[in-house]
C-alpha cells in the first residue's frame, strides 16, 4: 500500500516543457509527479507564449527566474546551475516531442514524454541510442498502464490462467469529435493537422493507448503483420483519419483487432481490452477501471475488484486506499511517476540489476507505438494491405 512516503532517497529536481495553464494534460503530470514527493517542480518552459508561461509557473510556486521562454533556454540555464533539474516532462503537441527529447537527453536529463514519442522509427531509434550514450532514461505516459488491475491481468496471463492467448480485442473509440469541433477548440485543432501530428490522428492519439495496455498484459505477444483501414468522416481532416480499424497477426498464431475512433457518437471513452485465451478471458474497460472481468469458459463471470486480498501482491502494492473506494486515472498516473522516479534514481546509482526486472513504460514502449502507427499508415495508404511488422 502506498502511504505517501517517498519511493526514492530524495526528491528529484524536475522541470516541465509545455503543460501550461490552458493545456489539457499538464495538471495530471504535476498531480502525479508531486503526489508522493518523488519529484520537486523547480523550473519550466510551460507555454508557447513565454509571458503566459512565466505567469503560470510563478503561480505554481516556481521561481520567476526559472520560468524560461523556451526549452533551449531552460536546458542551458538549468545545466549551468549546481541545483539544476535532473528530469523533465514533455507535455507539448506531438510535432515537438522528438526535438525536445533529444535536447533534454543531450543536456543530461532523464525524460518523461507524452505519446506518441515521435513520428518515425528512425527518430525513435535515435532517441533510444541517445539514451544509451547519455546513460539517461525515457518514460512514456501511457497513463492507465499504471493501474493495478492492468498489472493483475499481466500476472494472471503470465501464470497461464487464460491458457494460450488466441485473440486480443482492443478499442479506444469516443464520440467527442463526431463533428468539426476543431473549428472552435484549439486543443483539437492541432490534433487534426499533419504539421502537428504527423501522419495520423486517432492511430497515434488513441490507438497507442490500448495497444500498450495489451502489450503490458501480454508482453509475450509480438505483432507479426497488420492490416489497417482508415477513414476521415469529417472530410476536412483528410488525410488524417478520425476512425480506423486494424487487424493484427501475432507470432504465436494469435490474432488481434483494434478500433480507434473519435466519431463513435455517444461513447464517452470506450477504451476496452479483451484478451481471450484457450481457457478463459479477461476484459478491462477504462470507464470502470476498478473492475476486471475474468470469464472462465463454463463458469459464472467473476468481477475482480481492485484492492481485494484475492488479487496478486503486485496488484495490491500500489493501492492508495482499500477496495470499494474508486481509484482511477490520477492514481494510475501517480503509480507511473513513482516508477519513473525509481527508475531514474536506479539509473543514476548505476543499478542495472534493479532496472533489468523493473517495469515501467520505457523508451521501447514509445518506440513500439511509433513503429506500429507507421506500419498502420503504410498499410492504409496502400489500400488496406497486410504489411510485415
Ligand atoms: P494542449 O494543446 O491542450 O496543450 C499544449 C501545451 O503545450 C500548452 O500549454 C502550450 O502552450 C504548450 N506548448 C506548445 N508548444 C510549446 C513549446 N514549443 N514549448 C513549450 N510549451 C509549448 O495539448 P494537450 O492536450 O495537453 O496535449 C499535449 C500532449 O499530451 C500531446 O502530445 C498529447 O498527445 C498528449 N496527451 C496525452 C494524454 C495521455 O493520456 N497520455 C492525454 C492527452 C494528451
């Protein structure tokens, strides 16, 4: 059980790029990083508008001289300080991730980056190489991967409770962009503009989430080939898709499907993962994150509740309150940030043995998502053909 004590010897000195006062995702980064005292927010380039960023940073308690106009100045000025930041989170629109991550690693910082990590496999490979060269880590915020019931599913699958995995059925299909809301909403506007999001909309923005959840639950499955069909129901979004279907074949003979959509009218979020084995299935839905359905063929459905003693120790160790009280996205993110801090601290003390077995969404998780989106776009643009992964 987490009781608020630090998971590392001392709080890591931390900064942010993006995540400003008007952003969608900045608050959950701060809430997660600061919750258990594993990070201290000391600097930032919080906003594309320097003045607004400074005003926002100081309102958070960051010293005015450490609220910088841009990330280049942030990294250079902090590197020159004895008490400069050791880690940075990147919460800016997608087109900036690669350049900011590269600059952060070059400045000797550990990085927490939003998904998608970058646009191309080549860029992701470069970041991975840079991590090795600089001896720094990248964590990627696939938020719900930190939820205890995702870890429960991982353990049950590893223990063979489902039998050999046959089918992975994934979706992240909401209805919020069923019409051209981008005409009014700035946060949506860049999401449907290739200059900001590269080659895809819902594949990169939404699909990579359930894809990583499924990878976390069943890491042994490797996608061998895939076929993707994508549509732009709001015509002005073309060539970017607001709906996509992907079929996958895994190397063990299992098959998978993933439906990503922003035009699924009436659906709030619709992120679901169903993993079907030869004996039983598991299903998790982000709108009811504290319940995991365990369905054994021929037996009544079991609803496994978070926080109950029948779960595995791994699924209980990151609870913050007993079962019955709902935990959700904010707690899952806090679990991830706690793990990022532990990984960064282990890296700094050269503890490779710890890192070898320690789970968190790392640079490879970022790379896998980028490569998968790239192959989906290739398949769709060739007329929905099978492509090797
Ligand atoms: P947003 O448009 O609401 O906010 C972006 C923020 O970044 C703003 O504060 C803006 O001023 C700032 N910014 C833009 N360019 C900058 C630059 N060069 N330097 C410094 N600050 C800059 O975007 P939102 O929705 O918060 O998304 C940000 C990132 O988070 C995206 O990559 C998105 O895919 C990701 N995201 C991830 C989620 C998750 O569940 N992991 C959920 C929502 C978004």
